[in-house]
């Protein structure tokens, strides 16, 4: 496998671009192929069997792009499809970091909130990992079904965003959490609205940065980091509305971006 083969990154929509942003920061020479399934988002309310099947379809597409590693930039797919995927493909697959170690290191009162999709909350894996690491921690999981559709529609501020974020985060505030894990890569797009609702001293954990570091460490351990002098090429594919995806990407990624393309991964 070539060191200069691309990193594959994928998500149910545009949320995984928060992980791409961090990958570019720490691995600026890496080629990247991104796929966002905007035509079928959100995944969080879908049956588990469908989440696993969609993940397989996307990974088959990335396999055809000759990626050297795949990053599952989606907590829902990480929770339900990651282990099966690892047994199917020859390249390494890194899931979204669940953020529990970062949360445990940050919390002072051991009251930790977890905001995520319904499917991720149903898996109970965030809470189980936190409790396994520290049995005295108190976990307050909260499913937030309205948030991903808001981001996908570019409604990042305003009354609808305020109401949806308050519905999700007010119960955590009332419970006295001092640390909140954003268990979905879409949620950082709403960070300013979320901060407005939570107490100002609450620490918000965005696992995107750690996910990028996990990918870096995996590539480093396999001696697959790109050559230092490589000029990175980045390709962005979406199953629907690539123009909207690019507008959202330009809000967070501070490097020139190519045209975003629509693709049918089943063809």
C-alpha cells in the first residue's frame, strides 16, 4: 500500500467535516477522500441493520478509491457498525473517539452529560465506558433527534436552533453537569448556541480532534504517513446537495476547497 494513498473519511452527512478539519491540521500533506451521505441523513433514528448496511456500502465505495485507512467520522456508525467493518476490509478502520477519557480528565464533580443521536444513546456504550473507567462517575445521556436535521439544513442559529438545543442541553444543565461530550460530529456546528444554554464554566468535549490523532497514530504505527513533501489532494463526495455541503465546510475548514461532487455510491 502506498504512503500517498488517500485517507478515507465518511459520515451520514456533513458532520464528519469537523474531523476532516482536524486531520488537515495535524496531517496537512495527506490526500483525503470524503463521503457524506446527505441524501439519507440522518442515521440516528434508523434501524441498526440499515446503519450497518449503509456503512458497508460506503466502505465499499472508499475501497474502490484505494484508501489506506478509513475514518468513521460518525458516532452512530462507530457504535453499531465498526467491529463488523474491521473484519471485512484489509485497510485499518478508525472510529470516532467516544471522548470518555477526555471527559473524565476534565470533570471535577464527575457529572458528565452525553449528547448524541437516538441510536448512539440506545447503544449505551458511552455510559458503559465512562462507568468502567470510573464507577463513581454519574452519566446523563440525552438523545437529541432534532439537531442533525438542523445542521443539514444550515439552521445553525435562530429560534429553531435555540429551541432544539435547549430541549437537549437544559436537562443536563439542570442536573449540574460540569462536562458534556458531544457524541455526534454534527453538533460542533451548533457550538455557539450550545454554549449559550449551558453554564459558562461547563467543559464541552468535541472528540473530532482526538479522532484525527487516533488516525495519525494508526498510520504512524504502520509506517503509512504521507511523504513530507506531498501536495495534498482532497476530494469531497456527497449523495445529495454538494453545494450546501461546501457552504457548511467553508464555515470551519480554513484551506481552499475543491468543488464538491454528487455521487451514487451504488453504481
